[in-house]
C-alpha cells in the first residue's frame, strides 16, 4: 500500500486500524476514525500549525477515546474496518 492509498483510507471517515512507528521508535497499532467532531473541547485553543502540511493526520483513537496525530510517513500497515 502506498502513501496515497493510506491517506484515502484515513480521510474517508471510516473506521480503520493502522500500524505506525512512533517518534520514540516503537511500533503502535491504533484503531481510529477521522472526521470525528463530537468530542471536541469547546474551550480548546486552536493549533498554531496545520498538521496536514507537516505530514500528519488527526484521528480519533477509539481505544484511548481521544484525538491523536499519525505521521503519514511512518505508516507500515493500514486496514479499513467494517462495523456491523
């Protein structure tokens, strides 16, 4: 899978799992979804940068129940998930 296909899956708004390498070098598997707006904090400060311009995607982590950034350059595996 190439980077373009991975971005399409992440931006689709569907549930997915991804394996990527974190900043500290460890491998992490995340179960997430992009486009989630329900849990935004009303008093949160806006970011001073655009994560997309830096090669990151903002997703909602379903296990941690919080937002995370994924480095698109370090994704090793990604799969769409069908929720029934």
